[in-house]
């Protein structure tokens, strides 16, 4: 089974984000991927990215989600599209899952906010399992996947083959110039995603933007903790890799003694 991670540029508008979403979904479908995951808060973009404020209106967000559903159906590929979504006079940071028929299967909220994000979003309160073409998976969003391994173990204990991890770190203006994925001097992010796979014996797939100064690159990690594919730093494109669901046993996650907490 083939899965895909998108590495789009930072969107300058909702229309720009949708342009790249359609282009990259088409590329992934042409490579027979069954699902593609985009980075955190992709539509309209992470707060502070250079999109017009009106792109955060409920009407624009709903129209964009409708367009994503049409793109998924037209290309016969499931899409994980992270969005900022209006809720109770604030916004949730969430990821919608759209089937290859264009149906909304549900969404996963970001439940563990970074302290710096408390003024950007309200935290979600529930976790959800998803299934596409027989592939069972969970989603954990950025900070909670990097620093709250329980968010991944929850899905692994419920037979997830893979957990998708849309995130954003880095900048288009300044930052480290990384050259080697997983290098010991890199920020800790790439080491953390290796651990999320290894400590649960499942696949872990982490998607980031193609910014000029990323602090991690998109990557797909095998259940034994090895990186089976990673993106080139700063490259716009699609990362596609084969996974073998039979290898994702969830063994270590299911041996965890929850009663000792």
C-alpha cells in the first residue's frame, strides 16, 4: 500500500493553498498513493502566514473544504487536510479526513496546544480513529505528536497501522540550514518522530511545509524506527512510500500497563 506526504510551499492565499493541494494530490494519485497528508493548519495557513484575513471566514473555509472533497473524488485519493475551523467564537486546529469518494469521514482536533498557541486556538477534547481502504490510522497534530507520545499510543492500542502527523516548524525568513535528515545536531523533531514509530511498533508519517528554513523534513518511519523515506529540505513536492500493514503490530503499545499510570 502506498501513502503520500505533501510538502507544499507556505500558502499566500486560500486559492494558492488549494492550487497546491490539487497539484500535489494529483501527483500522489498518479503514483498510486491511497492517501495524502498535508501539513498543519494548511488551509488557510498557519496563523501569521501571509494569507488575507478574510480567508479565515467561515464561508471561505467551508467553500475550501467543499473543493477538497471534489479534488479527492476527481483523483480517487483520500486527503488529510488540516484547517483552522471556527468553533464557539474561536478556532480549532484540526485535520479533516476526506475519502477517495469525496466524503468527509470526520476530523481530529489538536488537543495538546503549545503554551504559545493558547491565544491562537482552543484545544480539542477527543481522539478519533479513521479507516481508508482498510488502512486504520490516527492523527496527531504537531506539538502533541512531538511532546505527548500518549496521543500516538492511543491510536496504536486501537489497531492503528499508522499515525499521520501534520506539523509546521521552520520559517521562510531565518533559521538553521539543515543538510542531513536525522543528524545529531539537527533540532530534536526528527528524532521524536522516529521514537513515535519505534515505541509503538507502528508506522509514523510526518508532514511539514517546504519553507526556506525548515527545522524538520517530512518523513515516513517504519515500525522498527527506521526512516524509509524523507523529503529534501525546502523542496516542494510529494513523498510517496510503500508500507506493509502486516509489520505494524502495535506490540509495544499494547504491552503498556495503563493501570500503572
